[in-house]
C-alpha cells in the first residue's frame, strides 16, 4: 500500500527539483525526505528519481506515479472539504498569497464583502509577486493564490491546481512629458524600439508581458533601469530615464504630472489575473466563498 504522505514528498521534489529545496518547503530535513523517497520506491518496486546535474528528475515510473499523486492528493482535499461542510458552519482562517495591485483591486474589496456575508471567515493576506504565490500555494504556505499568467506558470490543465480566471487588464505606455510621442492619442510599440526602457526584473510576470509585447512588435526592449515597484518605474520615466509599460490599475492614484500615459495601439500588452486553489480544495466551505467574492469583485475591475 502506497502511503499518501510520501506522495506529497514526491510531488514536492518534482516541483523543486532538489531534495534540499523540497525538504525546506515541507519543513523536513533532507535526510527525512530521502528516507521517505526510499520507502516509496520500496513500496512501488520502482526507481522513481535519478540524478540530474545538481538536482534530481523523475524517471518514467516516477512521472506515472506523479500523475496519480495529483489525483490522490486532490481527492484528499475534496474529502477534507466535504468533512468540513458536514461539520457545518463556515468559520476559520484562509491565507491568500497575492500581488500588490491584485490586493488593491479585488482582494481588499473581497475582505469587506466577506465581513458582511461570511463573518466567520477571516482572511490572512501574504504579499507575493505574481510568480511567487503559486509556489506558496503548492507548498501549503497559502490556501489560495492570486496570480498573474507568466511564462512557465502552471496551466489551467495542471493536475495540482484549480484555476479561476478573474480579469484581464491592458498595459499603458508611460512616457516622459517631453517625449516626441507623448501627445499622440495612442502609441505603437514599434515606435519605441530605439528607446531606453524602465522595466521589472526578469522573473516578474510584468517583465514577461512587456518582453512578449515588444517581441510581437518586432524588437527586443533595451532595459536600462529595473524596479518591481511601479511608482519607482513611473518616477524614473518622469525623470527622463526611459519609457515603460505599466498595468493600467497600477497607475490609478499615482502622481502622473511628469509623465504622459497613452494606450498602446496594435498588439496589446495584457495582464491576465486568476485565482487558484489546490485541486479538490475549491469546494471547501471556507475557500469557496472567498473564490466567489474574488470573482464578484473582479467584475468591477475596468477592462476585467
């Protein structure tokens, strides 16, 4: 009989690619993880992992078992959800990992809504960049993630996750006041191919959006300045340090006297935001109302 606790360890190793990183995510020692993996191989009668450089990768047998692990662990999440529903009364704490503008746009309003409609549910918010919330969710550090699509992100068909699309918003071009294109009604990205750029660091989903939009316009942006803080990005543009693409919601409430904000003509740069739960947990009586509240608040986001 396969111990489902060992399936969680196998999945963590598959996610993190090293025993040490998986152990840290699971709050175990590397030796404990290695022992559990050895026991799992003994239970199954197959070699599940092989060395790959400084890390490990799953063998063909390991990949087969991982697919079943997703289903087994999702079913355990469903069992917990049904038992919680049977116990009655949605009361407890839900931890949500979310990026800053997502918190402002939908999560904070959802908290206010839940306080009226489900006063027994308390939300704990963890500020996480759009590419950090999903690992926190999968590692069990959060119950829900508010995330942004990015290259390498788990897809909607990922066996570990239940994904709920929330809204999509455009990026606007932010230009210095004296820029030659600043007074146009819209800006074509191709016309900014020779400009110096202010952008987010690689790995930030907004960096990926900007890079992809510029690639579709036929050029590679020349990033000179980097910041993950949109206020800092806008201030640098206002100082004449370059041009930028910024999500429209991130510009609301900013002092924009030193910049010109223009929509982008042609292929649009778009940020797609979604909520995610571990598969099977989306029906939990604490989590389902939070997802519903996030979906309702997302309908209010301009362009969502």
